[in-house]
């Protein structure tokens, strides 16, 4: 009986060790393959990794660097759990592509500090920066993004 219990416990420990190695391997693989550079992502973000509408991600550090370097950049701030963002993204991304824009995307769900860093009050929000300074923003799912892009982005390129 004691021998059976020892074998059972060794088997159980072995399973947990193998499971730990597997989870660690999967997390490392996820970190290497995703544009967020993080080993753990929210499940709704993981679902969007292969979606063409959620490519061209920018990390907060890279955005801060571009702004410090006084570059022009247009950023779509969204959250992968935001219902309004899920309605807006399939509209705004193809529109930006049709207009020949380089629209960066920043997922606020994965970078919560970015809300305050970039003064974002709600999602979806698009902010256009020129020479590192904010010149315009538009927010809400019902915003006229085409007019915003034509007025602030395309006229200034």
C-alpha cells in the first residue's frame, strides 16, 4: 500500500512538473511570436493576433520614443475587450489603408499605463501627432474618421 502511494505521488509530481514546463514553453513561444513582447496576454488579445485589422501595433515605449524624436504619427488607441472598438476597427483600418495611411495601433488592455501616459479617456480614440505634439484627436465609434484623416493627417503629409 505504501509502495503504491509513493508511485502515485511520484507520478503526480511528474505530471505537475511536465505541465509547468509545457506552460512555460507556451508562454515563451507566445512572447516570441506576438507584437506585444509579453509572455502573458489577455485571451481576447490572443484571439486578435492573426487578425489583419490588428497588425501594425506600436508599443508605448516606441511611441514615446517617436514623440521625443518629434516624429509625425497617427495612433489608434483601443482595447481588445471594448465592444465599440470591435465595431470601429473593421471600419477604420481598411479606411486608413485605402487612404494610404500608416495607422499605428496601441492596445490599452495590454498596456494600462498608456491610458494616463497618452491622456486617453475612452476607446476607441485616434490621436494625430505632428513633430511629437498632439494636434488632433477623435473618439467614439460614431466619429467621422474619414473627415478626421482628411483634415489632420492627409492634408499635412
